[in-house]
């Protein structure tokens, strides 16, 4: 094999023998420091594989000679944090909700603890700022399906709504269309009547008298004669312009046709009583608590 390498006359460096349209590649060696660093990184990587968890296996991973685990470190840190909080949380758990709101130190502790727990457990549905979303209540306003007092909020957090817990809030809106209770035309009429309760525009040709009659015959037992709702059964107020699923005609028709039965999980058993109490105080302090 012929060696085409030569000494470049400009740099004095040997070429590799490769030539591209007259451009010749210099055979410049890599800096020694770069070579040393490269091999040092290889040695470091091999050492890391041996010392720390590194390689995935079929049912786990190599644990390494140090058996280090970042998860274990976090567990220890959380345990230490709970020890620091311990006495304060015991005091918080022993105090009544009313006493917590009267004690500035306990109130500050409850709000701080409640905010952290809310972010971990409630924000996925209610939002990080508790402003809610379609189907998830806004906890900043003064509209409450099951009541906004401290005690009512705590009960809702503890046992949820339609969660399956024996003490949960239990109710459901009938599917008036799906179950054949109302005809399509009747649903459209009563949907427009419901919109009128919040001073929303109604469809042309809407019969207010017929809408009122359908509402009285089918809806007042839960929502009340004036549509103001009933917190005992979780029936929303239809007159306050606050809508959980939407106020447009199509959405209201869908609600009446198919019903609604949103679920909130019960947090008792998942969170300790002191934490639930702290979260109730935090939610109550957001601005909409009654």
C-alpha cells in the first residue's frame, strides 16, 4: 500500500495522505491533556458503575458496592423533617379548627403545611392556585357545592364526594335524557330556563312558562324553587353565574341529558389527621371560605 503522506511546507506537519480537491489533511495529534482526560473519564465511568447503582436488570438494577440510593436519602431527610415538625404537628392535631384560626402561630403552621400538601395532592385537579378547571371547583370563590365553612371543608377533604367511603358526600344528578325522563325538546326548553336564571340570553322562541314548569316538576327538589341550590345534596346554585362545566346552551343540555357525578377522593387514610386539618385551614384561607 502506497504511503501518500508528506510534510506540509507551510506548517511543517506531516499529512495523513488524504487529499480532497487539493486540500490535504494534517496529521496533528490530539493534545496530551485531552488524551489523559479522556482515559481518566473512562476509568471514572467504570469506577462509578462498580461503586454506585448503574446497570438496569430484568427485575431491578445493580446496587453497587456502596448500595447508595437517592430515594433512601430523601426518605431519611423527610423523616428528619417530620421529627422537627413532630411536636408542632401534634399541637396542631390536638387544637380545634376554631382555635387554630385564633392562634397566629398555629394558623401560620397550618397554612404552610396545607399549601405544601395541596400542591402535592390537590393541584393536579384544582390547579396550583386552586382556581379549578372544567369539572373541578374553583376554591378561591365563595361558591361551594357542599359548604365552605371550616368544618364542611374538612369533612369534604376527609371523605370526598362519591368516593365510596361510608361517610362520603353522596348524590348524583339524574340523566333526564338518557333515562327517558324528559324529551329532547323539553331538555332544550329547561336548559334555556336555567340560563335565564343567571340572566344569560335564551334561544329565539323560547317558552319561559314551559321552561319554568319543567324546572318545577323535575329540578326544584334539589336546586330549590328559585334555583339557589342545596349544599346538603351538593346541588349547585344556578343563579350566581358560576358554572362548573360551562354555561353555554350545548353544555347545559349535555348536563341535563346525561347527568353529572364528579368524584373527589377521600383523603382520610392517605393523609394523617393533622395534615388534613392543615389542608382544610389552607383551603378555607384562600378567600372563598364561609
